[in-house]
C-alpha cells in the first residue's frame, strides 16, 4: 500500500465487494487492497461456501488472513459482504488482531438483503475492544449507494 493517511481494504469472494471497492477507490483516489484468507474460500459452488461459513460460525472459528500493513493510516475504509446479517468471521479476525488503536474504520458492505446497520453492533463491539472508532459506513450495492455513502466525505 502507498504511504497515505487513508487506506481502502476489502474482502470479497464472489467479486461483488471487489467491484464496490474499486468504485469506492475511484472516489477516494486510492487503490483497493484485498484482504485474503490464508485458506481461500470456495468461489464456485454456493453450498460449499455456505458449509464453510456455517462451520466457522458454529465452531466460533476465526479464519487466518494474509496480513496487510495498515500501521501508517488514520482512516481505513473496509469493505465486506454481509453473511448471516453480520460481518464474515474473517473480518472479525482482521479487526480484532490488527493494531488499529486510534484509527477510524469506515465500513461499506454488499448484500442482497442486509444493510450496513446490521453489521454495526458487531463492528462497534470489536472497536471498543481494539480502541478504534467505527463510523456508520454505508451499503455499497450500487453506484448510487456508493455516491450517497461517500457524500459526507467527498461532495459529489
């Protein structure tokens, strides 16, 4: 990642959140960095993905991720899909094991049925434990939602 006070990180399996992150990146003039699981999630076969996420949730597993260097940032835009009306366990592991003390995290989510507000209670709990701030964030399913979500930071 370039040395900047703002960074953009996303987790995507299907490519939908990656597409949203690329659009957010265009507004922010940042190159998105992918957060990847050390054991990749299945990209074909929805039932395989469901089985894996069910196991992670049922067994309270936090999948390992390839570390990203975000020590130099003050603000971190973090994109992810909403699974089971909450952030994926990979996001939980990233937020609870990365030193984000004093930083601001702005989430943006993609989902066919969930809004960012469903993820906020989880994110706020992890933020309290990690001494970082979570802003309200936004849902990023469409270009219009992204533009509306970013309007406070970047008048469009």
